[in-house]
């Protein structure tokens, strides 16, 4: 599931990915993000993967579809986690979206929020 973080404000949204993500999770999150994009023009996103356990096949497709549709609508993407593959995911995200992307360890979450506000 996705959980919107309380620090979210204005054109910045923080989202925690918890457990294994499924299609239903994207059906709930995508309209929120698209509403923000419609209102703000472009947004900054913090994705917290500390409690993330993977994607279902359909959720993976949902993720790619959203990324393709909105590849230039996200200015900055901060990926927060505690695993090496999450840092690699930040590098790969650069291939699929125009956003400036940066990885932060879970101990650096405050720095991630500050970076998004710059």
C-alpha cells in the first residue's frame, strides 16, 4: 500500500511504499498525483521504500504507465531506502523520467525533504 506522508505540502508529496504493491494501490495513488500535477504544473516526490516488499506484475505495469505518461511532470524524485538495490533503482529512474533523481538512506530523510524544497 501507499501512505501519504504528513510532511507533504504544496507541490511536494511524500509517499511510503509498504508491503507488496498491487494494482489497487496505484488506482488510489495515481489520481492524487495527477490532481497535484494538474494544479501545480509539476511536482516533487519523495518515495520511502524502507518497508517495501516488491510489486505485483500489474503494479509494475501501472508504475511504468504512470512514469511514461508523466515523465516530465516530476521535477525532483527523492528515493529513500536502506538497501543497495534501491540506490540502483534511483539510477535506473533517470532512464525513464526527466526528473532530477537522488537516493537517500533512511537516516537522511530530513535531507531528502530539504533537497526537494530547494
